[in-house]
C-alpha cells in the first residue's frame, strides 16, 4: 500500500476513523453496560435495604408484642384464665436451713438403707372406711 | 492501485463530512457540557434532586434485667388520595373498613369527598395531620407526594380545590398494613412513622415518662435521657425518576441514621410490680388521696422501684380526662409533706453523732415546758403518756415528741439545722427525672424560723420534704452515714449493645459517723419490736424503721381527721439490703381509727419486705451476742 500518496493517506484516515468509531462504540457500549450493572446493583441493594428494614420492623413489632405478654399482670391473668394454679411461695412456706441441704436430703433419703435405723411404719387412716 | 470510487475529490469530501459530523457533535457537546452547563444542570437538579430523611430509631428503656419498658416500633398512618381511587376497587371498600375498624359510611364519605372549598381554612381534619407525620416513607407515598406537589393548586371544574390527601387511621400495625396492601386498592397508602410503645402500660409510669405523638418527650427518663435516646437522623441526597422514585445509582451523598442508645434503669420490673400491686391494695382498702412507695438499695442509692397512686397508662396518656392530669405527676419528687415522726431520726442521730448521749441517759418526757436560750418553750403534746423517763432508744421506738425535742435542744438549733440540711432536707436530691421540689427547711434567724420552730421541727413539723428526700435521709442510717444521690439510670448502651457509660453510686456527703449509724440502726430496730411499728416486723429478720403520722393542714389548721401516714425503714438492720418507704396521704382506715403510720403503712412495708426476701434471696442476718431482736422473742 502506498502510504505517501493522497489516496493512501485518505484510506489510512478512513481505516483509522473506522477503527476509532468501532473502539469508541465498544467503549460506549461497555460504559452503558457498566452503568446498567451499577444501576441493577444499586437497585438490588436498595431492595435488600428495604427488606432488612421490613424485617427489623416486624421484629420490633413482635418483640413489643412478646414483651406485652410477659407483663406480670398479663401472666397473672393467664394463670387465672387457664386455671394453671401457679402461686408464688409465701414467706411462711420457706424454711431456711443452717446446714447443707444436699447432705440433709441425702441423709433423709438413705435413712435405714444400711440398717442403721429401722424404717418407720407408715400409718394409714381411712376415715370413710370407719363410718 | 485503481482510483475507482475513491477519487481524490470524493475521499476528501467523505473525510470532511465525517470530520464535520464529529465536529458538530463535539461542538454540541461543548455547548451542553461547558457553555450551557450551569443553566441545564440547575434545571435538572431542581427537577430530579431529592433529599430523603432517614429517621433514627429511638433507643429502648430497659429495666435492670433487660425487660423492655419503652420501645419504638414502626406504625403506619393510613391515607387516601381520592383522585386516584378506581371504581373497580369499590367492592373492596367494606373489607378495608373492617380491617381498619372504621365505620364504612365514614370511610366512604372520605373516599367520595374529592374537593373542598378554596377558601376553607387549612385546619380541617383531612389536611392538618400531614405536616406532623415524620418517618420513613413507602415508595408509593413518595410517588403520591410528587403528584401532590404538582397538583397542589389543582382546582376542579366547580372551582373547588382537589383533595389529594386524607387521613383514614392512625397507628396501623405492619401486620394490618400487609392485609391492606393485599387488597390492592389504588390510592390507599401508608406513611411509616416510629411510635413509642410501652409494653408494661402503667408499670413505672412516673419514672419512664412518655413521648407524645409529635415526638416530644414529656417527662421522666424519656425526657431526662432524651439526648441518649433520640439518636441522629440520617439523610440521602440523590435523584428521582419521572415517577418520583429514588434512582439508587445516583445517590451522591449519604449519611446513615444513628439509632438512639438504650438506657438501662436500676428499676426491677418484678419489684416494681410488687410495689404497684401493694399500691392497688392500699387504694382499694384505704381510698387515699395519694400514696407513694419507694424501694431502693441503700448501699448504692439505686432505686429498685418507685410507684405512685394514682397512676396512668403510658400508652393512653392522651386519654386522661381534663382535670385529671395530676395523675401524671411523680408525687414522690414533686409533692411535699410534713414527715412527722420519721424526722425524729435527725434529732436522735445529731445528738448521738455530737456525743451528747451518755450511757444510761434518760429524758423526762412528761414535762410540758422547757427553757432554751433564756426562754420557756412549750413542748408538743404526746400521743402516749410516759411516766418513766425514756432512753434514746425508747424515744425512737415509742416515738416520743418531747424526747425528740429535748434531743434537738441538746444539739442546739444551729447544729440541728445543719444536720437536717446534711440529711438532705431543703434541697433537691438530684433525682434524674421530672421537676423536683426542694422541700421546706427554714434556717435559724430567717423569717421561717420562729420561737416554736425548735420545738416543732424535731418531730417533723415546720418542715416539709418530698417522699424521696425522706427515703434518702433514712438511707443515711442504712448506708452507714452517707447521703447518696438517688439514681435510676444504671447504664447507657449503644445500638449494638455495647456499654457506653455505666453509672456507679454517687456519694453526696458523709452525714454521720459509721458508729452513729450503727447505733441508730439499733434504735430503729426497736420500732417494729416494741414501738409504734409492730406491724412492720418480719419474722426472723431484723427490721429497722420509723413510723410517721402527720396531721394534714386543712384550711390553715391541723386536721384531726386527715393524716399522712408513713413507714420508712430497711432490713436486715445489721446489713441493710433494701430500704422501703410507704407514704399514704389521707387514708381512710377501717373501723374509724385514725390513719397512723403503724396502722396503714407498716403492714405494707411488711408485705413488700416478705416478697423481696424471696425475690432477692435476702438471708436473715443475726448479730452475735447482743441482737435484742432475736432474743426479744420475735425469732420464731
């Protein structure tokens, strides 16, 4: 190819121009694709944010409802409504021990096991049978 | 090479044409991006630029075990744009009315009212509420807002203004809104707002306080700790599309919202419930004007429970009838009363601390007059006759008025005043909630101090204190002589749960020595054993306390019918773990007896104390050797 003639120069110019157009077009398409991807990602993030916020809102609502149900007045009402019969121990029912309760209970459980003390005979009364 | 099509002329023409085209495009770009840039960008920014406020979530208020006393939850304000409603959705209206619990006729009237007179004042129900709403917006709301802005001045054919916004219902839950969305009625939409919720309703109402619908904290911890609780709103700057929706990729600046810190209180919800249950019992039994019960840890000054009667539901503060707003007052710090005999602890502690009491010293409490500073002073009357001289322990246990006055006179009026001041009277305690009263404590030589004051103040007259002041004064004896600042905030935590600040005990001053405090505790142990507060005695426990029964001033005169009854004490006396104050104003006792502290307040102390023993696992403490309580027959 003759590069020194006018034709050669124009041909070269046309080729380079076409290459430049092709290259610019590719860059442009790439940019558009990239911006589209950015847009898709941004929207996806936004939707995720919205979903997280929605879950948090539902969580807050559920926690509030659960806390309301844990209120002592509500629990007492439920106790009565459902006939659970749960009562707090009164002061008089509590016996404070000056010794280790585990040892005391163990001694009570094992009393008579090795013949150290004779087991007490249980006396059963049937008041109705006496009538 | 054949010249063919590519003649010189044609090639040059083609090249020039292409270059001209590029040049033209380039020139246009330069014009748009450089020359006209300012004007074009300004126009675009005006049309597309938007700032979205992201509301911070207000922090929670928790009790010391983590139970939520106040929290924020998202709710929706349901609205309608009557211009957008479609006739094909009309069959869904009854179901909507049912979901939002609104009479169908009323809802249909709102839906069908599409215009309003132009001259109508802008304070109608349908158009006033909108500016008050704040919070996160839904997408369709943003769209609707955009349309509202565009059509704000739209006028119908009849010359009336078009209604683009009308409120249907406040406080729709997320669950309910999901059902409404499922109906798919175009033009019905919700605006999200954060609303404060108080799951335990009346529990610790006067401590927690509330935030009103405008988001303004009214009182209590909500108000005091607002700086920590409120958080910081965030914002986003970006662009919107033709429908007013945010174009996420064009966010230029974004400041995320910082949620508020959580405040953990020293209040225990269970103890608070015990207290409020007792207050309900007092209200049902004695029909008092008001009553206060305070429970605290005397070693640290942290309040475990504080309840008042009457009280109110924090979720329904706006439903309190006119004239009944006083139920919102935290009377434990805002109302003052004459403490009566409980104040005798000041005279006894002062005399003891000044080492005026010698072993075996007794006081004649049958005398009616006494000389002081060259003048004969008339002593106050006694409820009981004391033929034998009394020891200091007897004066405290039997609540002798004349004995208490003689103790104060031993100290002298100036020193006695200084002790009263040191015990915290006449000044705010520093309680972090609400408007606290100073109380009344006149200094010698001032207008409020006359010749009778020195014979009246030692028995709790001529002085006024808030229930909390009296409670903290008793705390001086329980804590070993230290005046502590009553505290209710335990710690501040950030949104991630990390502790930002932890409060510790705050000692204001040392009032009396530890030895004096120990002696005073022994004196006060006599009150439930052989004195005026027998009803406060708890089997197997050393209870120390003092009864108080003050005549109320009605129409400027002391009334024999109206009293303030109180019992302020703590236990176990030798190692105090809880201090309890029960103050009942104008109780109506059973069987016509007058409402003394020993009759109406001391039993409450006992009932609360017995429950606290189990809940806090308070073990009985017996001092070796000289515990007169154990030896005195109360030990079972």
